C-alpha cells in the first residue's frame, strides 16, 4: 500500500501546482479523519459511562434480588452491592490489591451485620408427638 502512496506522491511532485493540490488533499483528509476520531472517542466515552451505570444498576438489582422480600441494613446492602461489583470485575480481569482489600472489608462487614441479626427458626409442630409438645411446654415454664 505504501508503494502506491509513494507512486502517487511522485506523480504529483512533478510540478509545484500538483504538489500543492496533493498537500491540500492530504491536509483535508487528515482533518476529516481527526474529526471523525474525536467524534468516535466522545461516543466511546459516553457508551462506556452508560455501560458502567447499567452494570452498577444490574448488579444492585441482582444483589437485592427483588423476588425476595427482606429488609436489610444500609451497611449490608452496600456490602452486598460492592461485593457483587467486585465479583463482576473478577470475572473480567484480575483484581487489584486495593480491590482485594475492599472485598475483604466488605466480607467482614457482611459477616458482622448478619451475625447480629437474630436467627429465625420456624418451629414446626406438625410432626411432634403430644408428649414432646408437653415436654416443650414444661421446659418453657408453662405447665
């Protein structure tokens, strides 16, 4: 390809008017391509920002799982969303040291918050024998 450009340059270099026309054509092409590159860079930046926002929103929705109805503390929600984001990053690339430290902190926060929440155990009375029910009632102090 460079040979054809060199031949074209030699062809126009024969007289000064042709050389100036060739230079103007080159300049116009360079300007047009520079404008196009700048427009594409701007569009790429906009699309990158939109992708980042959609990724965050998608991660937040998956972390909160709208199908489940449960209340969370702010710290738990933040930790869940941030861990989900870090998980997405880890699928795409290796996490940086700072991101690894953040994940460790969020895991600790999540463990602490969940440790403070009371464990809800549903007592099932369906399969219990009457003797077991009476023993349970006596153990609770209600006879």
